[in-house]
């Protein structure tokens, strides 16, 4: 079971953890973000984030409108980190031939 946190709880997030940020608790679309820290003036600061796990922004504040979040599962964390690594490295050169499409 996943727990959705409200905006008031953003100050309690753990640095280095991956969260799915949502515009509302019932939303199916969100933004994946590695939480860096909470700043009183700028809000949630993310070390890396992505909406589609294809394009990534680094060192970005959480966009306006996201009011909820939940901690990523281990599977989601693995997928995020794998795609982030592929995006900022040589990509397929790092994947063994037996695993390439």
C-alpha cells in the first residue's frame, strides 16, 4: 500500500529518496523526482526529475501545482536510476550485447 502525502508534509521528505509528485491524490500522471532538500523560499528542490523517464532535468525546483507525493517502490527506483544513467552516459555502450534490443 502506498501512502500519499500532502504539500504540508513536503518538509519531511528524505534527501536522496525518489518520490512521485502528483497534482492531486487522485491523479494518475505525475513527476518523478530525487528529493534534494526543502527550501522555505523555493519549496522542494530536486537533484533529478522526469515526467516520462526519457527527458530529465537536473537541479530543478518542483514545478507549481504539485501538491501530493508518494515514495517510489524499489522497482520504480531501479527503473528511474537505470534510465537516468542511460540518458547521461553512452547509453547502449554500457548495456551488454545480450541485453540490447
